[in-house]
C-alpha cells in the first residue's frame, strides 16, 4: 500500500473514498465533517439520517466506520469514522488507530482502491499533531491486506504537512540492528 502525503482540501480529493472525521451524530458539524457535508450536499446527510434510523440510533461509536454516497464530492463514497477526543489522563491511541483500520476495512468492502484521510482527531478533538501522525502511520502500515492500493493523508496546512514528512521519515527508517 502506497501512502501519499498531500497538503490540501479533503473535499477536493479525486479518490474512490474520502474519510470523514465525523462526530457521532453523523449529521454534520464543524471542521472536516462540516466541509464534507457542505460540499457533498444533501445526499450524504440523507444517507446518514437513514443510518441513524436503522443502525446507529445512539450515534456511531468512536473508532467505528460506515459508508455513504459521496454526493457532489469528486469521490465515490464517504467513509465516516468518529475519532476520540484527546486525553492526558487516558490513553486513547488504540481508538484512534481503529478509526484508520476500520475505515480501510469499509473501503475494502466497497472495492475502493484509493482512500483519502484527514488527520483524524487533530482538530477540535485536540490530538497533538505529531502523535496523531504517528498513530495514523502505525495503523495504516499495520492494516491487514486490502484492495486499497493508495492511501492519501490530506494535511490542511503547510506546518502539518512538514511535520508529516518528518514523522514519515521515522517510519521509513529500517530498525537499528540488534
């Protein structure tokens, strides 16, 4: 699986599936979630409401992932996942990694070969960017075999993109000899 790092807007990505850093209501919100719902249009919201009515009356659990149409986005599908809120008192890293692995599994079930992710939980959920990147790289590189050939990590600003390139170099280094 190839991992691409791109500075840009998640709603402009021409891939099979775009991952939405959703809130548990699945009904839109701020940040990435609001941008995807605004640009994607009412079809996404309609399918999210149907998911709430049929399977997720209490909301989508943290770390879980589901798919909808992409509406007016240049992708085929949106995979919605709910990232954890960062905590200094509780290690929620496994939940954050689960967002990536569950989203890849949903994309695989759809037959997607390319997926664009935002940096989940690093915005309003306050996950420190450098650690959010480490969690993302860890989860993506450890994911089970899948039909997804390209994972694009879409980074909102230049500072985050620079940090992503630096952190990625750590993952590209061979382990020291023992």
